[in-house]
């Protein structure tokens, strides 16, 4: 089907423009009332547009792959009308291409591009089988149960958004993200995480990686040169700060959280609710001490609240940001509650940083509008809270099964878990006299089990405790029991 907007005017009497754009769209041109499939295509020719010229232009489009095998071509009446040529010219061109095997025509059916190989082309050989075994059971941390994504709720929210969304929402948008999502996040964060913010202080980002990069670049632009991270912590996030020009320092973490007295940089990234990867919760005394440093010395605290919604054996721990909104950047994400593929995160900023972050973001890419608006609708409807509560119950049950399995290991092979009161992972310290991290990894992978170890995550070199980090959220519900059995077999040789 051809759109009217496409080139149908003449360059001068008797001659067509050299480049023709033909495009089929869902527009009813057929007497039968049927709709043709939509495809966009450019055809090139020069001189008089006769049947052989048109046939060669279509032939080239098929050979180049611009007209894919199986795609429907416009009817002869439609193409002739939109190109401004006689229908007989198109009919003869189609007939010639049908004889050559480029087009396939059947009585009562639309004309389609035939399955054929380009000249001299051989079919692609089948992809070689991987030499190693793909992990069957995924216990890597930082991954939710993707099979539990609330598809029906998300679809319903998306439909409501599309029905109600005004046309001007489809413009380039606000660098801080759509206002509707920021308003919904403001209410949710206040209620669920004790975050004190307003929509004008929120910035929606394309995942936490972009959020951390924005912060690092703003720090660098204002003259700061270093940033502290917890030790251990994820190397990927430290690399982001380093790539943005910051010097990364590691600050030790113990059972009370980060050692506040060891801070040396003008900014620090912390995971106070459930330290990653050790799993400890920052004690109240450390939290108060960190806030005092932030206020007295101007240390900017970046609070990474990556899985704060999931707590099991303790009272909810509110955000650091709620204690000092003008000294703490709060960073949240939908990656653990919904899915990492959404690439939706948010920053609740001190007022003085809104303008610099906003200005920095105008030079980048904005996020997926429809997904962001769907999340806002999910929050407003209460479906997000319901999904979090369902997920929390499932993850609590999984944690109980995992802890029970660990208790059942033989005495000489027991591992004592840390970080079990909240979150989606726990850490097992390894016996210095037993298998080391690489041996545990090798044994796990031989059984199709994938997990992580602490070794690569330490910032400072040295003699650090060995351990494995187990994320128990990722396996699908029906696969958790066999996955758990394989994991326990790995840990109990």
C-alpha cells in the first residue's frame, strides 16, 4: 500500500524524479476492503518509467534485501496510482518478476516476494554448538525472578497510559523524566522508603549505571577528583566513575557497615540497607556518623537503595536521604522489583544539584517514555505495591529453603551465611582450609550452576576473606527446587 505523502510529482513534463519512495501502510485502498501490510521502500530509476525500468528497480530491492522474502508488495492498482504510471506498466513488471522467480502470485492472494537466494549465495551454515555447558541454574546476585514479571498489570497500565496520554507527551520530553512518573515516585518513595523529595528534585535515568555516570560527571565538572566506594563493591560501578574521570578509593566495610572514619573523598557511594555484596545493614550509629560527616564536611553521600523493598527478619530501615535530604542523593531502581531490561532508575537530588544534573542530561539520551509512564501508572494503581508484596513472600520462602539446605550440609562443609535479613542474596564465607573460590566456581559450573565469588570485588589488593555470593531470586518458581539441589550439591562435595 502506498502513502499519499510519497513522491508522485513530476520533475518536469514527461519525466519522473529519479528517486521514488513507495511505502505501504495500513490504508484501505482495495475494493475488497482488506488492509495491506506496511513496508517502506525506495526505488531508483532514471529515464522513462517503463515496465523494464520498474522491474529492475524492484529486482534490485529484492536482491539487496530491502524487500524481504515473504513480504507483500502493493497491488498493481495501488502502485500505479501512487507512482503516477499506467497500471499495465506495473502489471507487466510484476509478470516479468514472477517469471524470474522474484515474486510469487496466486489467484485470490496478494503478491509476495518469493523465497530465493541472491546470486552465488549459499545458505548460512548452522551456528556451531557451544563447546562449554551453558549455566542451567542461575544463582548470580542482582537478578529478580523474571518469570514473575507482572505482565497483565503492566499491559493494563500501558493501555491506560496510551488511552489518556496527550499528543504533546510524544515530544522530546523533559530531561528529568515525565512529570507523571516523578509525581508517582514522590508519593511512593515517601511512603515506602521514607524519602523526602518533590517531583522537581527527581531525575529519571536509563538504569543505575547512567545515574551513577551523571553523578560522577557533575562531581568532576565542579572540580572534585575522587570518590569513595565500599570495599568490597561491584567493579562495574567503580569503573563507571573511573571512566568519567574520578579516582576511586575503597573504604572498608565491617559488620556495622562502612568505616566512616576512613572516608577521604568529597563523595561516597554506599548501600546502607543491604550492603552489596556482604549483605550487612549499616548500624544506626554509623548512619548518624555518616550524616554528621556529610553536614559538617560537605561529603556528598550517594545512597544506592537497590533492593530496599525486600526485608524479612527486621523492621524496615528507612533511607539515609530521609535524615538529610540536602546532603544525600538517593538512587533507586526498578531492576530488582520488576526487571533490569526496563532500564528505569531515579535520583532524588539535593536542590543545589538538580540544575547541574539536568544540564548534564540534556547532552544524553532520554529514557523509554512509554515504559516510564507505564511504571508511573503501575505505582498509582497500587499494582506495584501488590507485586512487591507477592515477590517478598516468594523470596522469603526461597531464603528459608536455602537456609534449611545449608544447615543440612555435613558438618565439615557447612557455610555460615551473612546478609540474610533482607535483599535477594546472601554471602557465604569459605573455610580457609577448604576449597578456594576458584575451586568452588569450577565445581559449580561443572554442575550447571552459576554464582559469584568475592575475590574480584575487593577494591584494595590484599589478603581478604574468601566467599561466594548467592542470589536466590533468579530461578523460575518451577525450577527453584532442582536448582537448589544442584547448588547444595556444589557446596557439599
